[in-house]
C-alpha cells in the first residue's frame, strides 16, 4: 500500500494527502500527517491537487517508409502498403506504472517514485504498461496495522528518550542537593567544634580564676595568722589610744534572681530567669516544658566546680545550691 492509500485509509481526503506529500517533499507519513493536522483550517486545503501527467509510451516514435527501402514503389503498391501498415501498427499504450531499474520495485505514481528515490538513493526509473494490482481489503488492513505499529514504536522511543532525559536531570539535581547538604553538615560540624572549644576555654579560665583565688586566700591566711610575721590567732591585738577603728567589711550583695543557661543533650541551649528561692524541682519543670531534645530522663550537672545534683537535691533552693546570680547547667542522660 502506498503512502497516499495509507493516509486515505486513515480518513484524510485524497487531494489533501497528495498535497501534503508534495509540499513536505515526500519525507514520510509522520511529516505528512503533521502537515495535514497543522493546515486543516487553511482556506485552500480542499483545492484539487493536479499531479504531473504520465508519459505515453511510443508517442515520440516515428516510422518512415519508402526512404530506405532500396527501390521505389508504384502508387498502387504504396496504397496497398499504407493500408496493410495501418492494420498492423498498434495504438500507443498508456504507462500504467513505473519501475525502479536499480532494484526492480514497481511504483504507482511519480510521488511514489520521489519517495522511493529519497529513501533508497536510486535514480534510474522507467515506465511500464503493466498495471499494479490493487491491494485487497486484507492487505490494506495489514498495511494500516504495520503503519500503526511503526507509529507506536516511534512514540515509545520518544517517551523512552524523554524518560532518560528526566532521569539524567533528576540525578544531576540529586548530586547538587547532596553537595549542598554536605556543605551544610560541614558548617554545622565546624560550629559545634567551635562551641566546644569555647566551652573548654571558659572552663579553663574558670579553673585558673579559682586557683588564683585559692592562692590569694592562702596568702591572706598566712599573713593574718603570723606565718608572714602577723599576730598569732590566740593573741588579742593591742589598740593604741586615739587609734581610728577599722571600717567594718562591706556586706555581700544578696541577689534575688538567678539567670541559668541549660545545655541540652542535642547540643542546643535554653536560658531562664528564676527567683533565688526557687527550688531545683522548679528548674527541672521549666526544662521539661521548654526542651527541644526529646523527653529522656536527665540529671543536672555543673562543670566547675563539677557537681551532679541528684533527686535528693530537688528541694534545695538555687541560693543554697550555689546557682545565684548565674550558672551554666548541663543535662546528662540517666
């Protein structure tokens, strides 16, 4: 079945099919179908298509009589010869098909010739008086089924290519996301490491301050109790007449509130302000209401001086626990 017949079987008018194949240069059914769909609303789409007329075999042949016979004929003989020749010469025959001289394939029309030449590269064609038998209904049906199968395969190939392109784009996007997550994780790890270094530095400085305070206290006690030339503890100091009494020591400021920072088990921190008379039990209730690291049981611990508060200490006030005016408490899992 030719492409014209195939498209006609699919429901397109014949004049439109011939025009589509001619305009698209006989590049195939798909191209012609796309042209038909795109130009279905053109005002001149139904204008009749005029294909090139076929050649007539023998139309250019000429026959000369009497010029090369070797002898002249009498008028009577010439008349008889003309009568006999007229009876024996056959009428010119119309070309009913075309044949590819390169492969022997028979073709119905010049459109089929152009399409065959474009596909195969053959260029030698001749006319034939042998008519190509029309396809039966079964052959037409089989031809249409083969065409539908080819179109289906091409659609599947396009879908497969689109699927591969989408998968490739998805992989590229996934790699970019993984790379971004890696950068975020590295930055988070650096942040945690910096925080730990800062905590260690603070703890080291606190220890140093405590050591210095202890050394100062020892020096003061040694000087006060005579180790540095002072008065013994059991000796009452003499007071000279007119001596000005020493100023009483300043009273230590009593803070009424305490600002506490809590380091949670996931590395984050929360803060809260409490009264100095609040108990550790009140602090634990505040932590349970505001923590972001889950609900696992915990104990409170201070880094320096290092101390862990047990359940027996929950009734102790913040002042008695030494957590006034501020302190840092670390949550440790039980």
